[in-house]
C-alpha cells in the first residue's frame, strides 16, 4: 500500500523506521529530484521510482539487501554501471 510521502521543492525525506519502499511508491513523481532514504530501509520494491526523470542518484543505505526489478527506471543520462546495485 502506498504511503503517499510529501515532496516539497523536489525533495522527499522518508522517515526513519520505514522498512521498505513499496511497489510503484513514487511512480511518475515527475517533480522528485532528491530522496533521502533512511538506514532503516532494507528493501526497495520493483518500480518504486519508475518514471522519476528528474531524480538525482539517491544514496542507497548499506542495509538495503533487496532492490526489485527496475526499482529505478533510469533516465537516459544515468549509467547503470555507476549505481551501487
């Protein structure tokens, strides 16, 4: 179930205590440029950030052990080899 996080000025801070980012949580959040993922997150589900074309490479906490298929549907200027997953 989506949590509908608030995006303010292109930035979203996911609160500490959240364990996972659900399927299509931020899908088509065109204004999202930055997301702060807390260390409590261990899983980022499939398509969580699909079509977030303005998203700048987020820092993935070391505790994330599972990243779903196309969790980050990459804009064309991203290089998949540079990502930590």
